[in-house]
């Protein structure tokens, strides 16, 4: 959904007002060693389930970790060049998409093309598209996917933790890590004490800059390609995904102290609450003694949220979407987004800005483009290097990776921080992904994650786009003797439908593929032939556009019908011309030029290069002028 400049300006003003009310105050969060942690988990984060590493089959761990290292060693994990606020940026994490054959996953104006699972013997089926090592790696991740599908479906209401007998061994270690988190929170507050004033500047320039940086970081979502939206576009996923827009500038601070008044003793197995937390009162958690109570701030934010919902309901500037699919029946994850990040290779990692949880690898976000209420399953693997040496143990204490969760649009409920050991898995079930946001907090070692999801693929599979091509080409007749082409019907609605499909094929598939999808052909050639056929179909649609133009320019055609056809053609060509220019700019941007040749974007599709029988390229701007001139004369 696009919004007007006035609407975006009003949103900025409302955000700045809330930030001024928050001032230097902080929002509390609880870790495993904090009193009330388990009750908070049960009451406010009930959709989160942790499966400890030792509760998974050892053989599965070995296969999955070897597979991740294989993909890394082959160079299959690449940073994406995504589109944010009309400019390209590289993702902070390297990634690849695996999944059902012919599936894709779209985020931030970027379509990822899945390397197939290879769950069957592809050589028998005549689809030997990659080497044996890569096939084995893909099949191992399919085995993990199968395990997740079964395991998530068997969880019962109230399940929070799949524990194992070895959990007690981790008690002292995790308690110590919880204390360390409190120290990090204090350090974070002290180190950023001057940020609040600049963020609340009257002009809001600094606030806007930080907002953009954090928005970008959240969009590089390791755990799902964030559903967090650009400023002014937060509401496009769901009513809850709009919530990040307001809270993204909250001052980080010492949260362990602020989390004092809790409701009951934590019951998390394997971890002990901090000593001295005897208060079991049920008063709401506040922001501290120096500022306005959270309840008042929440009221302010609620007013803002009501305005957001009204604006969304108005449907301003967008067509009405079809009702979203809802996940029912057995879980079937159709893709996994693999991510890799080595904090040591990053020039800098931003502090978590709202709670003081520590350094962020991935900012706050919802996972986007999923079937409504579908679960997400994540496997986490930490290692020192490409040889797969475990991040556990070693000399000195290592900071573990953690996930943070918060209730979206809520500064009243404390956040939740959950440490992850290498091999741990967690599930986000029910509506947790849509009503909450999560972030990934960096540890000291490199980390892989395999994030399994039920992607919304109603318009994102090869089968879908092939059927769309057939719809459009059904209006093209080819003479079997001469090979000449003609249009079967000249109904404006049919012609418009064909041109819409034409644009979809070019900009949602071909240019997406040649911009980044083709990078993976050196590892797996599965998409090569389908995309070649798709380009042939696109060229036929280009021919249909020229036939459409010739019909419009026929002098003897009736006036009203001719005008309607000309207006339909002009609309389609104007949109196509603008999008082609955008893609050309992206392909030749300064960032794109920094990529090695095998990863560089290609400005394709185009005419008359590898097929001498195709017509020469035609200038869309010149044709648009012809159609506009024709309409002017009518």
C-alpha cells in the first residue's frame, strides 16, 4: 500500500511525539534467570516453543550441520541486493532458498528462486541439475523439514519447551548468561545516553536517519525476511505489522533493573531465577520512577493505532486484496530460507534500540509472505569456522546467540529474551508471527539458521506463471503455413488482461531472475530451462503488444472502441516503461557494479540478440508518444 506524503508526515509527527514522551526511559525485558520469566512466556508469548538440541536425533544434527557447511563451502549462500525506500541495499546475512520444486519466495522487491529439496532420486527422473554433494545437502534439509512438519503438528496446547535430561547441566551456565545480559543492558544504556536528545530533535532528521537504518536492518530478516515495513507502509501485512513504525526509536537502556515487579517465580526448566526477587505483586511493569507510567504511554500509542487501522480500512491508494489464505490441517512447510552470518566479519552491529538486549544481527520484524497463522520452525547452528567446529566450550566465555520477542504495538508487556545453544530449534505457532515481532541477537561465533515456513505461493510458483502465460497466449493465433501472427479477439478487457500478464511475466519473473536468481545456476540448473521457455512466451507477448498497437492505429476503426483500446494500451505501456527504467537503474547501480561477474545483475530480457528472427527492439517512449498523439486527435 502506498501512502501520500501528508500521511507519512503525520505518521512521523506522531512517532516523534511518542518518542518525546518516552524520553530516556526504557522498556523492560526478561531472560531465563529473571523472576516471572516463565509466567511471562505462558501469558504473553504462548505461541513460542523451544526444542532443545539434545531432544533431536543425533543423526539428524549431523546431517543438517554437514549440509549447511557444504552449502557454505560451495558458495551457495549469497547476500541479496534488496530494494528499500527506492534504493538498493545489501542484506547483512548471506542466504539461499530451498524448497518444493518451482517455488519462490518474495521479499523487499526481491524474488528468491528455490533450489529444490531433491527429496527423490532426481537422476532417475532425468533432472540431474546439481552435483552429488549439493543434492545430499538439499536432501538432508528436506529430512529436517519433514521432521519439523511432523513435530509441529504433534505439539499440544500449552507446550512451551521440549526438554531433555541434560538440561540441568546448563543451569549454572545459563544463569550466568542471564546476569551477563543485565550487564550488557546497563552498558548499552550508558554508551548511548546522548542518543535520545538527537532522536527527539525538532526537525526529526536524526530520528528519521536512525529509523531508516533500523528499518533496513529489520528487513534483512534472518528469521524470515522481515515483515516490518518502511516508514509509512507498516500496515501492509496486517494490522499488527504497522506497529513497528512507532516503536522503532525507543531508547535502549538497563532493562534488568526495570523488570523488577513481576508476577510469580519463573518455572523455566534448567534455569533459576535471580535471588532477591521476592515481590510477587501483580502491578503492571512500569518504565521506571523518572517518567510517565507505561499505561499512560500505552494509551497514547493506542490512539495512534486506532488512526492506523482507520487509514488501512480506507484502502487509500490500493486495490482491495483477496482474502488471505489461512493455515488449516497438517503443517506442510514448503520452503526454508537458509541464513549465515559471522559477526566477526561485520564492520558494526547495532544495539537493540528498545530494551537494551544487546547487539542485533537482525532487527525487529514479522516474517512476511506467509500463510496466515502458519507456524515457522527455525534450526540454529553456531560454529567457529567452515570446518564446523562447535561454538560450545573453548577458551573463555562465549556470548551465545539469542532471540528477542516483543508484543507488537505494546510497550506495557515486557520483552522476552531466549538464549539458543547450537542445535536448538524454536517454533512460532498460531498467530505469534502476526501479533508479535522478533529479532536475532548476535553471539560471538558464526551462525547458520534454517527457517522453515509455509510461504504464500498462490502467485509464486512456476506452475502458476506458466498457466498465466497460457492465458495470455490463448489470444494469439499463429498461421501454420506462413507463421504470421494475429489476435483472436480485440475486446478491451481481454487485451488489458493480456498486457497485465505480460508485465507480470517480465517484472515479477524474468527481470527478477536475471537480476539475482541466475546467480544460482552455477550450483543448480533446475530453473534454466523453465526460464528459457518463459522468455520465449514473453517474446510472443511482445509480438501481441505490437499487434495491439497496429490495431489501435488503424484509421478505419470505430471511434469509441478505438479510444478504449488506445487508453488500455497507453496505461500498460506507461507502466512497463517506468518499470523497465527502474530495473535498468538497479542493474547499473553503483552497488550492483561491486558484485563479481558471476553474481552481477543482467539487464534482461531483451529483443533480437540471440534470435535473429525476432524484430528489432522498439522504443517504448516513442510508441507511448504515438498513442498519446492518437488520443489527442480523437
